[in-house]
C-alpha cells in the first residue's frame, strides 16, 4: 500500500471460509462448533453476541417454518460491502 491508496473492506465473505466452516454457503442454524468471526474476540468481543445470535437463530427458525428451505438460493441487494438478502 502506498499513501493515498484506498481500501475496500468487503464484509460479504465473513464467516464463509470453507477451511473453518464446512459448506459455508448452506443455511445451517444447527451447525456444530461454527467459527464465527462477526463479533470480534478477547477484550474487543461484542457484548451483544449472545443476544444477536439468539435473535438471528429465532428469525431463521421462523423463516424455515414459513417455508424457506436451506437449499433455496437467496438474491442479495447490490451493495459492495454488505450481504443483505431479499426476503
């Protein structure tokens, strides 16, 4: 990197590394021992991790109850630094 160059941080690939999470593109709320990098670590760990994870799991459960299949391929909003699905 040189002074004045720009960096684009792409968050869309977070937690999608197949080396640490097998089948990372599969919706798997019950994944055993998932490696989640979203909430930081150590003294910089997000204090809301447990609440956010519980809410996300509840939402996924409701979506599956409503008929969303884990094999459905969602479409995403055209954003460079976020992965927000159209539901």
